[in-house]
């Protein structure tokens, strides 16, 4: 199991920018795979840290909501589903926003700075 865990993390980091590449640059499937890999190539730690923070935030919010809604599920059978759906609709956009921000930060690093103005 451990032999699949580490490569899974590496592949997730390497291809984490596929969706913004497809949408913004309008590249095909295989082109976006290469582009995502190129953008992440020298910034593995930054990408890993961002993904880890986002997954921790999403996991904590989901866990807290389930913890709060579970006792109510005894009295009201479908309240857990309703509360979880409402909170998920507010929390779910965090991941695409974070990935899009990461994409634009990676693209901005590729563009060379403009030359200084002449004196």
C-alpha cells in the first residue's frame, strides 16, 4: 500500500494544474499534461504545500460539520445530508480557486520581467 502512496502524491502534484491549463490556455489533453508538469517542475514544494493546506482545510470543515450534524441525525433523519450539502456548497470552491491562483503564480514566474526604463 505504501508503494502506491508516494507515487500517487507525486503524480497528484505533477498534474495538479491540468484543469487551469485546459481552460485558460485551451490546450488538449496530452498538451495540458506536459504543460502542468512543466509549470510544477521547479516548484514542487510550493505546490505540495498548497495542496496539503487546501486538503486539510476541506477535511477539517467536513469533519466538523459531520461531527455537529451527526447527533441531529437521530431526531431528523435527513438533516446530516442537508447540512453537509449546504456547507459543502460554501467550501467546495476553495479548491478550484486555490488551483487557479497557483496556476497564475506559476505562469507569472515564467514571464521574464520587463527591461528597466532607459535613463
